């Protein structure tokens, strides 16, 4: 799973965008918080501390889920932007090609008219 996570949101040069890098760092920090809260929970004896660590675990898990959703949304937005620019490039190529073909076609029509 870590490998798949590491592949997401990469730019062409193999780097994360600044926003995705920041989100990934926050996700990693939240995972550490979850593990710390679980360790504290397992060692707690006082019922008040047990409740406290349960709340910490739940809060960290909710934050983790939020950050993952945000990371995925940012990643999809980046993919949509790159797809859009690719489509623009393809469209520009088709326009140039059609102009060239119409120009060549118009030249052939003139030649046939002169020959007649």
C-alpha cells in the first residue's frame, strides 16, 4: 500500500506537488499520532485516561480519513488538469493538421480549375 501511495500525485519529473507533499507529511504525522494514542491506551489503567486515549484515537482516525480524502481529491484535480492540457495539445495538433489539409486541398482545386 505504501508503494501505491508513493506513486500518487507525482509530477512528470517524479516529484510531488507542494500541496500533495504537505498533505502526505500530515498523513504520516497523523499515523504516528494514532500509533502513539494506541500505545498510551494499551498502557493506561485509570478509567479517565482510557477515555481520553479513546477520544485521541478517534480524533486522529477521523483526521487521517479527512486527509486521505483531501489527498485523493487533490490528486484527481491534478490528473484532470494534466488531462485537460493534453487534450488541448491534441486539439491544437488536429487544428493545424486540418488547416494544412484544407490548404493542400484548396491548392489542388486551383490547379484543376487552371487546367480546365
